[in-house]
């Protein structure tokens, strides 16, 4: 019995570490596909479309749960969908480590969402998270030519909005305890397909002329990458207190920094390391707040 309990506690941790590792390196195959002519939006559409297609049966099997939880599933899907699409485009257009650091402003967004949507008071520790995270963002986004902090381009905007969407989607993931991991995952993938399709339609982007191998690569990335990653992170977040999952997912930053160092010639400035360090501190403090509130 004790061995079974230890295994049940260990599996969510392994699941989140595995997912964080994959998310930390997924930018590389995405860039390889882009070099072959497949944009980030089309990669998202094909990859998540493949994952959704092979799991469409879930909507039929879970139709009662889907009908009974349609609105929160829809909101969760749209938030997680934007999180994924924005992240994919951001890591293709921007500096990998900078995008990851700005994405992890999510603890700051969690504090804001709790205050605005849930009526949670801002105690001293929550204000500390707010101040530290904002300070880190100000340092990273400071523009000398403007004299104030401002995102340096679309990649920055997308990274910040992806972190906001991630924080919002996790609220719904935790609230939908009666809904299985698979239904939540497929809802997310379907939302990615819809968002990517709408975006490409608004941009008027026709399907690029690429080889069958490139299309197959995107499909395999969806089935062997995004499908597995999404299942792993939703499984871990569903079965673990928020404070623990938030800290474990920070491992993505380590993997992203190491993979970027090894596979690119991108340079991170001292200002970005300093601001990013403050953002990581804010994430840790936010996790500690959750830990204390749940004991």
C-alpha cells in the first residue's frame, strides 16, 4: 500500500518534469520546420490538428461530461489554445530564453486574476509577488529609446500574453476535477486548431508549398510531441497542488536555456538575466504562498 501511494505521488512529478523538458526543446523542431517553409501557425494547425483528429472519439464518448461542463471547458480550451499558439509563434520570432522568461510572468498574472476574478485580497506576500514580478518585467522590457518599459516586438507581446493565458487555463484545469485528463486535453487541441485557423485566415496565409516530408514532420510532432506534452502537463496539474506544479514547471527554463545555448548563437544580455531572475523569484514566492495556504 505504501509503495502504491509513493508511486501515485511520484507519477505527477515525473509527468510534469517530462512535459517541462519537452516544452523547453520543442522550439527546435518548430524552427527546423520553419526553415523548410512551414510557418509557426501552419505547424500549430497541422500538429494539433493531427492530435485532435486521432482523439475525436473522446468527444463522443464523453458527450455528457462535455455538455455538462461546456462553458468552463470552452474557456479553458480557448485560454490554453491561445497559450500554445502564441508560444509557438513567439519562440520562432524571438529569443528563446527571453520568450521563456517573459512567459513565466504567469505567477504575476495569477495574483491579478485572483484579485480581479475571485475577489482574493492582496496580502503582504501577494503584493511581494506583484512587486518582484513587475520589477523583473520592467528591467527586461526597458527601452532606452523610449525611457520606459515596453515590449520590444511581437515576440515579447506574444510571450507575455501566452503566460497570462497559461495562468488562466490552469485555473480551469484545477476547477474541472470531474472532467478527465483526455477530454481536457482534446478540448485544448481543438481550440489550438480553431485559433490557428482563424489567425491564418485573417492573415490570408495560403498553405505553403512544402514537401510531403515537412507535412509528415509536423504531424509527427503533433502526435509524438504536443499530444504527449499536453497529456503530461494536464495530468500533473490535475493531480498536484498548484504550488508544487508551478515550481516543477520552472524546469522548462533550465532546459530552454541549455538547449538555446547549445543549438543557437542567441545572446542573453545581463539586463535580461537580472529581470528574468526576479521573475523566477516571484514564481517561487507565489508557489510558497500556495503551499502555506493549502496546509
